[in-house]
C-alpha cells in the first residue's frame, strides 16, 4: 500500500503496452474477479461495501495515536423541518443517556433525504441513510447554504445546565477527517481535489460502509424494522415488540424482520462493545406511535432516573433562537398591533390539497364567533402556502375583500423583516459556538449566501402565531400547527 490512507489510488496513466501484457493483465483481472466474487458483492455504493476480509488497513482516524479525545454520537436526520427537530430532541436524549457529545447536524433541505415507511417495513438502511445525510451536508457547505440546527433552535439552556455536550458537525468533521473547510464554499459549486476525495472517504467510513471498527466507530444497523429503543422501562430486555410485520406482508414482500425492544443503555452503554468506540452512529432517530406501539424509540418517561426525566421535560419544547423570536414579536407588536387571530392554512402540499373545505370551515366559524363581540375590523394574521395572487375565489379571497370586517396581515419572503432576520441569524452563528474543542478554521468564513428564505419565513410566522391573543386556527394534521400549539402552550411570546 503506497498511500497512508486506506483507499487504493486509482490514478490511470496511459502508456504503450504490448498485446501480451494486455492479455496477461486481462487474464489476471478475470482470475481475480472470480476469486473475489464470493467475497465482494458489486454495488453502486460510494465506496466498496464493507467486507469481512481484513484487506483494509485501519483508517488513520482510528489509530490510537491520533484518535479524538472524547466520545461522540452522530445520527441521520431526514424529511422536513418538524421531523428533523423531533429527531434532534431524541438525539439529545440518547446523547445524555449514553454520556456522549452530540454532533449537531445542519438543517437539511425539505425532503432532501427521505427515510421511507416504517409500518411498511420499507426504509433506507442506516448506512445508506447516513451517507445521504453526509452527502447533503457537504453539498450545503459547498453551496454556501449551511445552517446548523443550533443556529435556528436555541439549545443554550441545555448547554448552560451542562447536562448535555454538543459539537458542531463542521467542527467535528474538520477534526476527524483532518480537513480544512475554508475553500469549500464556492460560487461554481465544485469541491477542489483532493478535498473532495478526502471527504468522500471520510464520509463512507463514518457512514459505516466498512462496518464498525473496534474502539473507533460503532455504525449501528438497527432501524425501525427490527429495533424499538427503550430505557429502563421494560421488564425483559430484548422482548418482542407488540407490532410485528403481518403474515400477508411477510409473504408478499418476503420480509423476515422481528421487532425487538432493546434497552439503549444496556445495548450501547457501559460494558457494551459500543461503549469504547469514539463515535457511535445511529441511523434515523425518528419515531411515531403506530398501532399501539412506537416505531423506533419508546422513551417517554424515566421514573427511575431523575436526571433523564428532567431532560425529557426540558426538551419537550425547544424555542427558536432569540433573533427569530424577536422578529416575530416585533411584527406582532409593531405591525399588527392590538389583539389578532392567527390562521395557519396549509392548502397546497400533499394530503392537504383535498381538505380545503374543512380547513376553511374552521376559520369561518372562528371569525363568525369573533364578529359577535362587535369589534371591527378583526385583525387576522394569515400564514399559508397559497400565494396571495391565488386567493380570489376562495374563502380567503372573500375575507380579504371585506375590509370593513377584517384586516389581514401576511409576511412575504422579500420583506425586510425576513431578510434582516436571516442576516442576524447568520451573524449570530450560534451553532459554531458549541463545544470547546473548536478548531480555528471550521468553515466559518463569511462568504455565506443566506439560507433558504422560505425556511426563516416559516420560523418567523410560527412565532407571530404564538403571539395571537384572539386565538389560533390551524390546519388539522399539519406538523406546523402542532409546533405552533406547543409554542403557545409555553408562552414564548410573553416575557
Ligand atoms: C461522562 O463523560 C465525561 C467526559 O467523557 C466524563 O468525564 C464523565 O465521568 C462521564 N460521566 C459518567 C457518569 O460516566
Ligand atoms: C449527493 O447529493 C447530491 C445533491 O445533493 C445528489 O444529486 C446525489 O445523488 C447524492 N449522492 C449520493 C450518493 O447520495
Ligand atoms: C396561481 O395563479 C397563477 C396565475 O394565475 C397560476 O398560474 C397558478 O397555477 C396558480 N396556482 C395555484 C396553486 O392555484
């Protein structure tokens, strides 16, 4: 092996070769192909699938001499923002239970990475899911659009109670992969060689394409098809979960999964093989109730561990960073003024397209009842995915016209408030301030293009809605509505 890394170089130089040499070469190739066929399955994966043959020397990151200090936890978020936030909370919980530093991921583009369906037992496996998240995260950096989850969600209370330790993904990667991110963000959207190659290798390793490496990396392959994580709440560790694939599914899809309930502390905590690994990598940390069970994580309380119990209560609600909360409050106080109603109307996306009538009916009933109070005009803040130009002909159009009775307010992406908030969020850079082992260059130069304005608009709108003193009318089944209800419950607008 002539390189210090564990990847074979594939430089190709053109030289004159004799026919005999070519024949010998081909023969050798064919021989090798048949020889290794039984060991290595061909694949389109970013790097060769892990194999049991120890032909790969220990990656340099895993040598005891340059191993990172500390223990880290990585996971693979996916889907939309609400989903990513739910996974982030579960990750905080896992990090605390396992006493590991949580690697804080970026906010991924809406549905840039998808998991699949747990009830149908059709999901991306954890290795591929992790690589998809890695790949997307690197592309966000390359495109100068990287925003950390901790830039948007305020985790400072958790840090200051020093109950959980965090490190930014960029800081972690520059340490672990030994790369410098200063040149990665570029207008022409290319990552220079050899940085690109180094990142590809490092991402493949971290995702688990080479499997787990003792004392260095535990790349979990558990997902919602086989594991429900628990913590101290099952009589028997490893018991069967109540939800299993039914016979029909087993036959039709030829699946043979058995779902077991596993205590995360016993499986991965002190005394386990995973415990000694510098990095523990989960796949998805998404969970949802399904048929009387949880799809992947069933940790709702922890009566025997007060520290974890307190944390579960603390993370039920994580507010947005002050820059976003202040922007929402400012709009409520200075632009809308006085009491107002918030209407959150999800009309275009997926399942919501066919429920316009029901969605509008709720709003109509609320407005009728407010009219009875005699106050005019009633102030209504509207957050909807239906562009204003298309309101005509709908109930929204009719109340917009009735300016005697109603005064409507909206925020648009191009409004100064949104632009300024994006600048403030980027300037604050809460994410990179996490963790004490921050290297000087962690991809922090300020050549940042603002991130998607649509996202920041959404966070501000949610905040405005949490300030609506006349009430809130949301769209049934929308995760945005749920998160607004949670913000209202925690009174983020007061104080
Ligand atoms: C948790 O990890 C930290 C840092 O690695 C260590 O100092 C501490 O003793 C650990 N706590 C427990 C309870 O093991
Ligand atoms: C990596 O991400 C890019 C865009 O973000 C996508 O086009 C590409 O297919 C991804 N590759 C892998 C292996 O996931
Ligand atoms: C909104 O209106 C524009 C222009 O009238 C039209 O092209 C577009 O299809 C409409 N969109 C929706 C979702 O109705």
